[in-house]
C-alpha cells in the first residue's frame, strides 16, 4: 500500500485496536503496520504520540495545559458548562474517556490530520495566556470527532493507557522497517526522540545517531538482595566494587564545551535547586555526562534526606538555606566523555576515566569511595561500615559490567538494613486512577496517641487487585463520610506498612510522615487498640538520626 497522509481519526482507530489486545506481539504488529502505511512525516508524529507525549523527550517545550483547562474546553464544546461532571469522571477515571462520552452524541467525524494536530500543540505551547490556550483548545476540539478528542486529551495528559510503552514502539519501528530492535533502542536512547529514531530507521541510518547532550539517558538501576552471600550466587560475580548506598537525589550531570551544565533527576526532570553545584561543575574541562548522587553534607558526613528535602521545590534561590544545608555531588560513573559514549566499557575503565576527570579537587564534588571485594565476608564488613557512617547500606557493582540505561540487572545490586515497620489503622480511602478508578485503592492511615488516632501517611501499593476489591466492599460498608473521591471510614482495618524513613511533616496531625510507604499486609488478627503509637514513631525518628548530624542542634 502506498504511504499516505494520516488523519487523527485513523490514529485513534489504530490506538483503540492496540488498547483492545493484551498480547505484546499483536500490539507490535498493529503499530508497525500503522507506521509502515504512513508518509514518513506522519509516521514520525504517530510514533511520537503513541508514547503519550506531545513533543520529543529531549525538547524542553511544554504545552502548558492542565486538567482544569481540558475540562473547561470539553464542557464548552459539549454544551455542558456549569454542570458537575464529577460523576461521569468517576465512571471512567480518565479525562479522555470522559470527553469521548460527553461528545459522542454531538460530534461528527473529525477532520484534523496529524500534521494539524502537531500545529495545535505548537500553538498551545506558544500561547502566553490561559485565555488564548483555552480558545485554541476549544477550536481544536470543535474540529475533531469524539474519539479524536479522547486521544488529544490522552496525549496532553501523557497517559494513553493502551500499553504502548516506548520499548514496544522501538520494536514496532524495527519490525516496520526491517531493522534490529537493539539498533533502534540504542538510537532512541541517544536521541531522546522516537520520531527522529523512526526517520533514521526508515532511511537505514540508525548508526548515525549520536549522543545529544542535555537529553538525559535512562539511569542504570540496582536489584535488591537480602544478604551479602546473594551477591556472589552461582559464581556470576567474582569481584565487585562496594560503594555506600547514598540517601540523596540520583543525579545525571551534562556539561558541554561552553561550560553549560544541567543536572537531571531519576525521573529525567531537570534539577535546578542547587546552582552552586552547576557553577562548580562548569569549571571542569571538556564535555561529559556523569552519574552520581546529591547529598546534604556537613562535617565530612551526610545529613538525613529530610534535610536535603528542605531545598527541593523552591523556585527562588535561598542563599541562607544554602549555608544551612550545604550539598555535595558524589560521582560514581562516567557515561560520556570527549565525544565518546562509554556505556559498553567495563565499569573499571569508566571509573578510571571518572577519576581522571575529577583529578583536580573542587569544592562540592568528589568521586565515590569504593572498595574491591571478592568474598561475602568482605562485603558484610563494608556493609556495617557504611551503616556506621550514616548511609542506607551498600551497592555492589561487578567491575566488568557495562552501563545499561533504564534497566535493573544482576551487575548492580543493593543491600540495605531492614527498617522497622508500623501497624496502623486505615482512616480514609480514595478512588484510584486508570484501571483502579472504580475501587478504593489509596488509603490514609493513622497511629494511636492515647485515645486519638493521628494520620501519618498514605499508600496505594502492596495489595493485590483481589484484596483491593475486597477492601473496597469493606470501606463502602463502613463509610462515615462520603466526600466524593474520598471516603472517611470507620477505623477498623489494621495494616502493616513498610517505609524508607520518617520525616517531620505539617501535613498530618501526627506531625510526622512516612517516606515511600507501602502496604505489606493486612492485619485482621490485630485490634486497633494494639496498633503502634506516636511514641513508637518518635523513637524510630530519633533512631534513624543516629550517625548523622542533628540539623536542629546545629542551628
């Protein structure tokens, strides 16, 4: 079939077909057939939109349209302004599906092409006022069918919910143009642009892809293990570097020849709260990408993560906060240096080049200390030393391992000291999102303080779908107050929760919050009278600060 220009309606029909099947190979087939049937420019856009992004990942442009704007535009075009649409939203748990239902009766078949959709996204990004954005959005919706609007909304919210992950798109591109999937993955990793990757695949030029500075690469991740012996199981690893398991912010640093520096977090978002690090790193020679961790640091040792957290999310630089909570970048890997991508080199070579790069000592940046270990006994000793120094644990890295962006594997593993858990009682439950939009999956929980129950956290992970369904029935039957999306429930269900640490918080009545809480299990065997107390929380909070400087005392 001769390649043709695509309408948004054709894209929406293909996306619906992809969403209807749960079979990975069938999804790949459907997407590859769509991409192969379109003109190259449209195929590039289709691939981009199937990732759920309006613009390529490497671009800093944003559309700047939130849920409230989308809801206003949908209500306006559907003639439902001023109505309470919450019930329809809760029915779907998805703004795109809600829009389709509202517009299905009043809308004809859409006329937008993918090229015109790209123009709409460009115009939305360029619009300077909310009124202008709303007007452009409404005009776009009026020219689109109900299913088309559904997918415009899904792209703008970044959640297609059809199972078209970027890794699947890479395989579909390989199939569509007869290329190796590994070559497509590598090109896309370096470019951060699935549409441009498709163009190179179509033109058989994947090998021409080069690293694009200021496009963050995926981070290599470590698998958790229970004991030091697990690191050496079945002879897979014989020598490892041991590093402290830092409790900070994972950071990927990009620097070009002009001295421009950007730091990216594990979510691939730019970190801008530590300008002193950017200034220091800009003085290093050459172009490079390095991997490391930002820590709050004072008197030769790390401060708790809760102190570092005080510097996050601030739009304006606070000079005095910088003095109160100094930071340090601990670098532990080098991914790109002097025009050469280093991912395939063994770790020992990457570390040597990293040490050469940072040979001249500069304030606020240093190379992570490592110990070469060959036995579980050596690893266990380093583990205890790391805990005594105030770290979370250790990371063990095989010295011959390559750097695999975005993956967990046996080459890097982490060993952490088990932290205490808490028995708490559920006090509120909220409806979830996506496939959990009709179940009460997000629970708020409390500890005891005498006769009072004081909330201390919220969790939505750890229970199976069957358990969530069972507890939804329970919560509905024991609702004290129906707040729409949220229900205050009778404090009857006791659960055990795990967490990374405890921090001070004004959000909860307890004065504390659990960091990264997850539900381990329900405790129907335990009465509410026996859940953990605020005194126990305070004890754990004091315990976790041992080995780290007390920020309050220093002030």
